[in-house]
């Protein structure tokens, strides 16, 4: 199969015709994004299979630039007439009034290899195989404890075929798989009810659900968290040392730091980091990367949604701002290199700079040493979300954690809030573990109404002092 013999049944002549229509009213650049997506899901709760579904989507998005002005059109009909109409709509919005740029011959490029691993592709598996995974997770959760009263297990898989073509002659295609299995456990004791969650998946096939991601393991993890929270007391309140758990606490880095190093916020000067390139914003233990090329990771891809080959990008180097996540527009305006972080939810959406797999690099400390260094403090284990302002101020809700006393985890706590400012907190990281982990590969990040799959990670981190909101 060549790059032109794909799901869209189009060739270079069709692409050239649509690009010519996109540039018919003048413009500096035009781009086509073609997408064909298959999705299936399974849901089990109340001891029955509640729902199974399959869906298919197909469409084209057309983007035109004229200076900093952008026009965008899209259609779910790939007939020549409809595609040209979408291109002319985009051209009308971006109308620059000048001559169109010359369009070179197409020069196909190849996406990265080794990013996706599918020994057992979900798109080729029968429904019964997916239902079996769901049933196994559900049964393991519900059977873990008498205090687990309800369970919910859900499956989702997708395969996305895409082709990006632009007026610079670029053409590239990719086929991206994705699988996800999640489980929710609900524990009750008297009038107290608590929830536990676990999940697995990635850019892989059904074979990923083995070992630490076996459905039974995921089901038991969800149940164990719910039961543990029945025992949990209220979190302490006040200023104290905080230890962030490896893996799950990466969401704090994603929200409080990663978003503010997406280049569109710098272009608009709305990020607290916009004028801090080369400046120190954290301790020398803070080195942050975003890497879309990690094999099988949920946030990974072999080519971004603008046709750029992605690269591991250094954002903060030993506390110093070193880079940004760029798409084509922001790279052009800011004079920054393209990093391959132009992403979009689907063909109807314009690409914008987005994270992929964001993480703090491992440090030199043993996790046991970090824990032993805190006489009294808070260990943040699981997060439910947070809010971050452009100024860097944030609040994060911690669903579960532990009280630290004399260097030991002594009792579970819940309903805590972490409050701070990102630059202040980055400077208060005094120990970083050698145990880098990634969180559960189930997360989706929202921005400007678009959602894309992501992952994040961190080692065990000690913050010397932080505001914890809880009961006084």
C-alpha cells in the first residue's frame, strides 16, 4: 500500500485540486487533514452488559493561512465538490488579497516506526474478546471485598487513519491504535460511600492487558482504593512538607507546568513563563520533558496532526526554562523549532500546541530516603483534578493520601487540596526519587473545547513546604 492508496480512496490529483481551491484567494499556506476513525465500546454494571457500541467517522479539515489570519473549513463528505467547497470556505476567511504561493510537487515522508505495538489489534478482535476483558475486571472488583457494593467496568478501543497534505509538498499518513480498560469500585460502610478507580491501556492491542495490567489486577486496584478510603480520615490543614507519589502525581506537573509551556500561551503572552526563556524557575532537581515518541504510551504518535515528525522536547533543564511545545503557527511566529506538538481532536478541529507524555525526570534519591526525611507531613497519592491560572496559581484535589509521621505513612486521609504557585513550588522541590513512573494510561486533556489522549509521570518528589487544605 502506498501513501496514496489509503482509506480515503484519493490520489495526488484530488489533493492538488483541493489545495489549489484553498489558495485561490491568496494565502501563505494551506493544509488538508483527512481522518477515518473506528471506535467501539463496552460497558458493564449492575451485573449486566449495559451497552456495546461501534461508530465510524470520516472527514476532511482544510486550513489556510494568510499572515496570522487563519481560515478553517471541514466536511464529512469526501466528494470532490464538497472538499472544494470546504477549501473555498477556509480561503474566504483567510483572504489575504495577495498572490497565492506556488505549490511544489508532493514529497511523501514516512512517520516514525516502533511507536505502536499491536500483536493482537483491537480493531481485528471480535466483540467477545473485549467483553471477556470487561467481565474479568468487573468480577475481580466486585469479589474483592464484601464492602464493594457496586462495580463498573468499561472498554474502549479506536483506530484512527489519517493523512496530512500541505502546500509545501508534504504528504504523510499514519494509523494510530488505542485501547483502554477501566474499572470503578463503590464501597459502602453504613452511610459512608467511597469510590476507587483503576485503568490501563495505550497505543497497543489486546496483548497489553497482561501482567500489571491484567483485568483482575485493575479490578482489585479499584476495589482496594475504595475500601481504603472507608478507613481514611480528613486531611490535615496548613503549611507542611508534601511528598508527591510517583506516577499519579504527574498530573500536577501536567496542569501546573506543562500547559503554560505550550507555545500558543507564549505567543499570546498569557503564560507566567512567556518571558522566562533561559531563566531559573525551579530547583536544579527539576528537569521536565514532553515525549510523544515513547513506544505504546497513551499520549504517543508517529506523526503529529500537522504532519511534523515529533521529538522528545526538553522544557525545563535543571530548573531553567529551555523549550516550548510548538505547532506550525506558534513556531513560525515565535521563531522556535517545530517539536511536533500540533494536535487536534478530529478533522473538524484546528490544530493547537498540546502535550503528549509529560514528565519530570528521575532524580538521585531513594524513595525510602525521601519518606524518612519528613517528620510530619502529607503524602499525596491520587488526584481527581485541579485548576491552574495563567499566573501559575493552582489548586489540586487529592482523592487519597497518607499522613506522614516520623518518616512513615501512618494513616490514610482524603479530601485534601494542594494550593500554591507553580514557580514557587518548583523551587521548593528539595528531593527527587530515582523511581520515575507514569500514571494510569487512561487520561484525556481538554483545551479550547478539544480533548486528546495524554499521559504524565514523575518520580517521588519532596516539596519542602506547601499549603494543604483540609480540616483544622
